[in-house]
């Protein structure tokens, strides 16, 4: 994971290229990804493009998660705060941790949090292989369009297992290894089956799967043998 979580998450979204604003979206090539890395303002602006909502369905995703007042959730690869700020509206007295490896993205997210007057968001500038959370710190990890950029999955899974509270979840939303109108280059994608396998190998179990997203799989994992989350 040598590139910013934010850049990678945004590139994965398959948002419009600068020369094609208003046109149909399309998957990016590796060459386009590297070019876009040079203009942080442009890719932040496109991360926040409302056109993403059409396929990302953020409201439906949040409703499916069933966030609770008092919950602590870590948004890994938070980027410009697309989900982070939305989560903050649903956890009440809980905490949303916006985790990213890019100083520029954390600065941008800090500004958005301040401007929105939110007091339940904590940003974390993290290294690529560690979300920098304490043991039993969160009820849920949310990883949208970022998992396929993390290099050492086994290490990250082991850390998340320690950082989850009993009954906690890891949520993965990502693009399958087949052609879609939007998304990252094919060589960067992970199949649904491979993600499930590596989670199971690390002591997790698939607890739930949602199928309403048009181009992405939406998987919910828990630690094998852990109790279910209870309502607060």
C-alpha cells in the first residue's frame, strides 16, 4: 500500500476524469491513476462529486449497517470523508475514526469536520500497515474500496481482530474481478471468493452479505465464535 488510501479509494471509485466531467464514468487505467495522483485538489473535488452516489448508494449502505448511538466505527481509507461524515450523523455519542495514510487527506478531513461542527469524529494519520487503534477500541471497521490496496492482509487482519470489541464487525465493500462500468483496473481487483477465503483463514466468518450495490460486493465479517452485537 504505497499510495495514499485516499487516492486509491478515489481511483477505485472510477469517478470522472478531469477532461470528462459530466460524461459517462469509466474504469481508470494504471496510467490514468498515476497522472491523477499529481493533482490533489482535483481528485478531492471528484471524491466529493455527487455523481458517486448513484452507484455507491451511501444512504442504503448506512441503513444496511444499522449504526447505533454510541457505536465506535473506524473508516479505513477515509479520504475526503465521503462515509466518515455520514457515519457521524448516525452514531450520536459514539466516535467515528477517519483513518488515512495521507497527510493532505487528513488535513482536508479535519477542515470538513470543523466546518460541519462535528465533535464525534477523530482523524488518524496512520502508516500503511496499522490503523493505530487500541485493543477493543471499535465496534466496526468499515473498508470501502481500499482493501485491495493493503499489501499485508494477514497482518492487518490480525490487528483488526485485536482492535475489535466482542461481537464487532469488519465490513468490506469492493469491486469484483470482472468488468464493471466504474472501478479500478482489473489487475488491482480482488474476487469476492478470495476475500472471503483470506478472512476465514485469519479466524473470521462471513456473517452477512448485501447484494444491492450494482458493481460491488458488500461483505460483513465477525470473528469466528464471537457473540453477536447487541442493541444499545
